[in-house]
C-alpha cells in the first residue's frame, strides 16, 4: 500500500472514534492481488451519514449524498490522491459476517477492520474468497445473489475479464438458468458493464462466453435474428452472428498489431481511439460494439435476386436500428451519431477499394461525409474483411488490396487533416449578399463546392472562391436549375 492511501486510512480511523468500521469488497480483493483500486468502500454499524461527513472533514473531501433511500454516502477526494472516492454505507445485517455473505462473489465478500487495514491485513473471509483469489475463480457466495441484483449476471463476466479469472462452473450454470433476469436491470447499469468488458483486450472471448450463457440474446434480441436468418447465405457456416464475432475478433487483432499494420501512425491511431466519449466510453469501445452490430440489418434486408441473396440497403437500415439499440442503452446523442455514421457508411471503403483508381475527389467526399470518424471506419472495414480470413473465402490478394486502401486512407487522413479544416473562405451570408440569392439549399451546396475545391488545392483565397461561385451559378442558370 502506498503512503497516501495509508495516510487516508489513518485519518479515517481517527474520524471513526474507535467505532469499528470496515473496508470491504473490491478494494480488499485488489489489495490482496496487488492491483490498484481507486475506490474505497466502507461499511459500518453506525449511522453512515454523519461518519461520511466527519471523514470528508478530516481528509478535506467533498461530501455527497449518493443514495438517500439506502443511506449510501460518498466522499470525493480532491487533488492528486491515490483514491478518487470513498463510499460509506451501513452494514447489511447485524454484523460484518452477515453483510459479507450477502455480497455477490466470494472474492468480493472480504473485509478488513479499519484498525487492521493500515499495517497488516487480517482479512475477514466467511465465504472462502482468499482461496478463490489464489485459484483465480469468480464464485457466487450463494444461489440467491442473482435474484437479489440481476446485474451481477454481467458483473461476473466483467470482473472475471478484468482480473483474468475464470467463472467457476456451478456459478456459470446458475447464470445460464437466471440469464433472463438481466432484463430487469437498469439500462445504464447494463451499458456500463458491457462497455467495461469491451474496453478489455480480447473482449471477444467474453462476449462469446456471455452469449453461451444466454445473456447476449436477452440484452440484444436483434442478435437472435442474426443467428437464425438466412444461415445458408452467409459465408460463415454459423451465420451472421459468427461473422459479427469474427469481425470483433479481427478488430482486436488489428488493434494489437497497429504498429505492424500502420507503421509510423500507430500512436496517432491510438490517440484517436482513446478519445473519451460519454459515460466513460472511449471511441475504441464504441467501435468494438459497432463491429459486433454493423450487419445487424442484414436479416431485415435479405432478398433473393436471381440466384444470389442480396442485402441491399442494409447499411442505411442498420444505421436506423443501431440508434434504437443505443438509445435503449441510454447512450448520448453524440455517441449514437458516431455509431450511425460508421454503420451507415461501412460499405463505402469496400466499394472504394474495388474501383481501379481512387481519385482525390473521391477521398475528399469520403472525408467530408465521415468527418472525424474516418479512422474508425477504416478499421471497421479492415476488420470486416479480415473476418473471412479464418474461413478462407476471400482471396489473399483481395485482402491485401483492401489493407492497402485502408492504409492509404488512414495516412492521407492524418496528413491532410489540417488542410481539410483550413479556414473558411466564405460564409453563407457573403454568398447571399454578393450574388443576391435568398436563403435556400443552394447556398449550402455552393459552400460545399468551395470547401471541396479548396481542399483539393484548386482555390486558395476569397477571390478564387467568388470566381468559382460565379462560374457555377452561370452554369446552373444555363441549365435552368435555379428558381
Ligand atoms: N457488490 C455486490 N453486488 C453488486 C455490486 C456490488 O455484492 N451488485 C458488493 C461487492 O462486495 C463489491 C462491493 O459491493 O466488491 C463494491 O462494489 P463496486 O464498487 O461496484 O465494485 P468493486 O468490487 O469494488 O469492483 P469494481 O470497482 O471493479 O467495480
């Protein structure tokens, strides 16, 4: 334990006036496996509100009433400390033993009395948590835990995935039996657990495990259709869901090999993907979710044309469907928009890769429509293509070509990023005034033309832009398109 945590614990002990209070749960578990945990949970038999206030005074933290009904209080630590916050709650039951036995997993059902927590750990362990930590096992404390809080069905996987533990077979069986209960959990809580799992490398392993336990179908019923529909028409023998998992797997392989795949650009790509979005989610986690769901509309769009099954319009439909799914998970509008853009345009880089020459204009138009999501889209495309590698239905040369296109576009994106965002030469008001045009979509169209030509280096200043507009308007007038 580092000195600042020790200092904080000493101060908490002082604030407790020798009444026994306990450090419980994840912090104790993590201390035993020497893993950093920035959140401390405290359980006490006395009224937790006044105790939390006292603690916040002695450590100069901020007092927050977290859950009035259940009497849970938070002390938020300020400054550069080892802990972010301390939660203070009342013991559930008459004593610490009863409290611990009601907790979710044995490895979390651990406590240390505050007087012991500072210099030595005499761990209170009524369910065999220390033994399970040694064996790297997540085991339920009793068979009722999932009825009490169904979110624990996901917590089991998230904790196992984060700690690189295994879920004990009987607990796994119990999860399968209880999987439907997950529908009762608050959507925000489900979202947080799913995205914490996706934030781990090799999350595909855990998505598969959760799927085997029946949880993925319960949370996202769209997946049931992906598993059933038109199985014979997909390259992957187990249908579209297998393709989805393989796309996520390939994406995670790509992320592990950025340096090899995009030499010199790996840091830029990582910086981009590590950008935080809302609710603790990063671009990378969202991209992984999109990789799973990018073809979710294929079952709805499947149509036999001649001898072939086609999925015309599945990108557009998919972009509508993902909106509903992510709204359900209470994602922010901004994040939903990113996912919609990625799914809505996910066929474009593939089509671009198939054209004999990729012109600068085509690249500009893709950049314009995709905006800051280009890197994400390129990685999605590559993962989509690489998902077929294991089943060998795509020729190696085809995959190599797609990789080349993706590499070219990613490097171009970073190289011309500044150019694209160079200063606006004209705004709509100037155009309307100079050319005596009323507000209309035409103004937007003219602005788009100016931006396109500017980014291609064909016009450089305001005069060039005005000359260009004049020429365009004359041509439009001739064609009688203007009204
Ligand atoms: N807990 C529980 N059931 C839940 C949530 C939490 O029994 N549904 C108990 C566990 O003992 C857990 C403790 O409350 O260790 C604190 O919960 P939380 O802070 O959510 O999780 P941690 O285990 O501390 O781990 P992490 O911070 O990784 O979530």
